[in-house]
C-alpha cells in the first residue's frame, strides 16, 4: 500500500512538472514575440537576436525535459 501511494505521488509530481514546463514554453513564446516587436520598433537587432536565441534554447531544453519525463512514465 505504501508503494502504491508513493507511485501515485511520483506520478502527480511528474504531471505538475509537465504542466509547469508547458506553461514555461507558452510564456517564453509570448516573450519572444514581444522581443521581436520591440526589436522591429527600436531597430536594435543584435540585442533582439541574442534574446530570441536564448529563449529558443530554453524552449528546446523544456521540450527535451518533457520528453524525458514522458519516457519515465512508460
């Protein structure tokens, strides 16, 4: 019975982590769009490109983490 409770707690923790990562991807994408608009408005391309590359890297990292967690559930 203790093992069952522990497994359920681990599954709930993974689901919470997955939803937090998904929210992170969505919010990072919104920030990317805002940076792109600011970059076009102020013509500061270098800062915008650096910021967008950093947020893309963060999204890719989140996607890999989601895939790892999904594989652990199987």
